[in-house]
């Protein structure tokens, strides 16, 4: 009798605040599906979920399990690490088969295979292609011609034309309810991605999923969602659930029927839910149904600039946004809302951004967050880079560094403005000073206030802040966006910290945040009392 084929699915997560156990969902879904399709005599599948590019641990797991096939789930924050691991694995064991999936593999397609020594890229959803490649492996056949799979021998044209496999969701077992699919021990204080649906009807030009033909939306059965939430309530209480749907609320009727399930899990399991959504999805009844302190809505506003909205394919007026944010505040006052916006956008001047920044900070309620616009491989705006005169970083996260309308220096200033204002406004010790400065000396303009403070700082002070930015911005696994989140979630506001102990600890971000906020506080104070009053 033949030995079972061994398949290892490797997920590599990234830092998320003090919730230090993030689970990669994709690899768990693959393991659950493979277990449902093959007998244990034919295939032995295993998931390994690691944090922070821990090479030693990953290599020891690989050595111990000795897989025939390894699959990696590639994201912006881990793809460079995975490329290096692939090269290393192939050097030491050329017969091992490696496939790459996930958003970065889907966007980069054959160009990713040219960067490393992997055997295949899977585009889109992985369950169907993974089953096919394992079947072919068992039959000693090659992987040529499997739908959704790109091989190094394919031409660029073949690679571009390859279409994903899309299976009915009823066929897919739950990664949470299937035995050992998650690849990590159960405990509280986890951070789980979670799906209630797949597909997206929108066509945002900065998103790579729009090129996959996944416009039709499919839903997981409500009974499965109920069972998964009950499992989490029981097994991993006090956990963050990141609902990775394109927009759970776009189908209002379904969102209404899911509300009691989510809220029950929030009350009984202390689960906290983070949803991505669009203001267009909401009405009064839905807002009231999700009015709960354990619900966080990440509302994608992106921009109010009509030219940028047209380019991005997300158009709504300022009046519509203001009216619906107001309603959200009125009908769901207990719900945490984070308004998500973008900077370094094509077709936006520095002055346009400053006006948008002022608008954002004029919204009296809700947290705010600004994302640096990225040129994601496979997205439509990435294909328009020449036409739009865009430059970007060569490495993930592919931030836009200049546009036809904004030079590098201006985009850097936008970034520093966002970061410093976030620190000032999220720290109670500086908030009142900065707000007074904005109101009394800058005609209520946050951007003008920042520019005044920035201009008045010495070169030493500039360098301190720029060093901090460089520290935060030193790779796709460490981003200023994460820091904004830390600040918003109050991870660092503690005036009784032991600075020396903090400096010596691994949590250098907290140290920087603390010292810079104290320093800016001192600066604001001097300006307010001494120079400007
Ligand atoms: S960014 Fe979100 S809403 Fe837009 S196309 Fe992508 S998944 Fe859909």
C-alpha cells in the first residue's frame, strides 16, 4: 500500500496590537476541504500558522512533517519572506512541490514564479485547484491545464488569461468546525478572520479582486455561521473576529437575520466583530440592529474628491456621506465606527488632500484612519501607472510615492501630517492643546495647524519625527497604518510608563509613540502659552 501524500499548508500572519495570535484563514480552509475530499490513507494534510516570519519555527515544522507538497498563502506582508523560504527549500530538496496562493500570488501570477522556485501559482479561491493538484500528484501526473493554476512554463498571455475555479460554498467545510484545520491551539484573545460570503459586486480600481470575475456574490449557509459563532463563544472567548466579507451589509435582509447571531456571540462569548462596509448599504433598521459596543464598522469613505472617486469607481457626494454618518451616530451610538480614508491618491493635489483632511477632522464623532494608496499587482490602477504618471515603491506594500499632481515631498508631508495629528488627537494630554491651536489660530484647519507646527520645528525635531516614520515604515510587515490603529485603540497612552524599561522591551513602537507624544505635547504647550498667546 502506498504511503499517504503529505501536504503542508503554511499561513504566516502579521503583528496585530496586543492580540498576538492571528490565524491565517486561507490555509485552514484548504486543510478543511482536503480532509473532506480525501481519505486519511490517501492524503495527510497539516496546517501550520505562524506569526511574524518566524523562519526557524517554520523550517523545523517542515523538517518534522516532511511534506511532499507545501502551499503558502501570500500577502503583502509575507511574500518576500515566502520567496526566500521557497528558494531555500528548493535548494535543499528539489523534489518538494511548492504552490503559492493568496492575494499576492493572484495579483502577480507568473511574475511571482519568476522571482522564486515555486512550482505553481493558484489564482483566486484555492479549494478546487488544490484538490486537483493533489489528485494529479497521486496519479504521478503533471499540473498542466488545471483551471486556476499557473505554471512556470506558461506564457505571459496564458498566465493573464487563466481563470479561477469557483465552487459552490455549500461544498466547503468550515475551517473552524473541522478538526485541526486552524493549525494553532485554541485560547482566548485570538484574532480570527471570518467569512459569511465570498465575491464582490463592486469594481474598485485599486483592488485586485475585481479582475477575477468574482462579481457574483455567494453566501455560506446561515446554519454554518451560527455553528461557527457558537464554537467561538465556547472555545475562544474574548477574541477579535475580523469579518473578511466584501460587505456583509450589502444584502440587508441577510444582514438583519445575522444580527442576532453576532450579538449573541458578542454578549455570551465577549467576541468583538470588525466589519468592512460601505455607507450605501445602510438604513435605519440595520443601524439599530447592529447598535452594540462589540461591533466595529470600518466604513470605507476613501475620498470625497470627485475626480478620484471616478477613477476608483466609488462615487458619492459629501452630503450623502455626512448625512449617513450622522444617521449612524444617531441610530447606532454604541457601535464603534472607524472612517477609512486614503491619501497619495492619483488625481489629487496636495491642497485637495489638505481640504479633505480638514473635512475628516471636522467630523465630530468616530475614529479616523488614513491608508496610503497602493498600486497592488493585478489592480486596474496598477495597469494605468504610466497614463496617471504614478511612481510607487518597488517592494510591498507598493505605496504610491508620487503622482502627476503630487511630488514625493508632498506625499511625505501628507504622511507626517496624518501621523502627527493622530498622535496629538488620540492623546488626551495633547488633544486639548492642539484643538485650541486649530480653532484659535488656524481657522479650524487641522492641515494648516500641522503645517504651522511643522514649519516651526527645528531640523533636529524634524529628524526625530522622520526617524520615527522610517521606523514604522520599514517593510510590509510594519506599517504606519498599524501604528495609527494602535494609537486609536489607546495602546500607548499610559503616563506612568517606565521609559527605560520600555526602551529595553521588544515594544519599541510604544516607546517611540510615548516619547514623541510627550515631546509634541511639550512643544504645543510652549507654543500655546509662550509664542502664540
Ligand atoms: S475594495 Fe472591497 S468593495 Fe472594492 S472591489 Fe475590492 S472587495 Fe469589493
